[in-house]
C-alpha cells in the first residue's frame, strides 16, 4: 500500500471506508499470525540449542577428570624420563670404551702364527735362534712365508748373573724379522715370561727365548753364544701371541630409571552431545502491511 494505515483511517468518512478498515485489520492479523508462527519456530530452535549446549557442558565437565589425570601422569613420567636420560649418558662412556676394545681385538686377530717355527740355537756363531721349520704367519692380514733355517735378528742387552730375561721375535707383512728390547731382569723364568712385551701392531710374534745367565759377568746379547754359560728356554708362538692389553670397557653404574607408576588417565565416558536437528525457523514471508 502506498499510504500508511494512519493516513487511511483519517480519510475514512463512509461505509465503503469501513470495509477498507476491515481489510486492513485482516491483513494486519495475517501478518501477526505469520510472525507468531515464525517466533514459535525460533523458540523451538532455541530450546534445541539449549539442550545441545547443556550436553556440551556435561561433556566438558566429564573430560576434566581424565585431562587432570593425564597431566598427573605426564608429571609422574618426567622423573623416569630424566633418569633414563641420565642412564643413557652414563652408558656412553663404556660403549665408547667397548668400541676401542673391539678395534684393538680386531687388530690383534689380523696377525698370528699359523704353525710353530721350531726355534732353536742358530748356526751363525750361535748368537741368535733360528726357525727350524718354515715360518708361516698372518701379519696385518697378509700371509707371510719364510723358509726353514731362517735366523732371528740380533739380540741386545745384558742379563746379570743368575738372572732371567726375555727377547721376543716378530715378522711383519713384508717378511722383515725384528727383535724386541730385552725385558727387565727377573728372578725366575716364570717372572721373566710375565714380562713378555706387547706385540707391535701389524706384526706376528714368531716366538721368544728366556735366557738365565751363569756367567759372573752376565750374559751379553749379541756377543755371547746361546750355549755359553747360560741356559735358554725356546718358546714357539702358535696363533695370537697375546690377549690384547687390559680392556677399558666396564659396565655402567647401576641404572636409575624405572617404569612410572601405573597411569591413571582413561578415556572419558561416551560423550552425550550431538549436533542438533536441522533448525526449523526461517525468515518469514514478506509482510503485507507497511508502517
């Protein structure tokens, strides 16, 4: 309508105008009825949303307990986790030492005598031993062969009268034979044997001799014959001459980490909230009256 209701009422002056008033009242009533229906639907939607929100509140409240328990569990796990980190740090040192030991053992296993050399007094002025048998050895992973009657290299050093000392003989991957430094004098052959020097890296130990002097002036290596005023013990090496030096790895101190106490957190009960049904309210149809 182009005119307002108030303007139309002011212009009423006869019965036809009364019919128009009735028409206006009916139109207004229809609009109010439509609005009322829309408001009822909006109210129904609000009730549905309220129910959903109430269920959400219940669910959030139900989840607070397991969330709090989870926080407690995480706090309880911090101590054993920290202890585990400490244990791992403590284990690093023995693990590193074990790696060193394994490398040392591997190096030793690369060098060994494959058969006894049969050391005995040599023919050259009897100053050094010779290998009666062929020398077959593995030196630093290389197979080495030397013929029978191969003489050892020269001795050096003096043994006091009635004392014992030892010299060891080696072969390298090139077939070169070398002699160790004389060990310190000892009172017995067993004590002299315990002074056996470490085998040089990359060499195989052919054998050794222990000499006890009965000469008042002592036994002078490289000068005195091995059958003059002395007694000689000939030692053949088969396989590895030694176990590698004292291993450095050791077990770590007692570990301190332990499993945390039983966890207390659990999943919350099934949630009760759900998506509300599709809302039923809608924008009312266009009103038929204007202000």
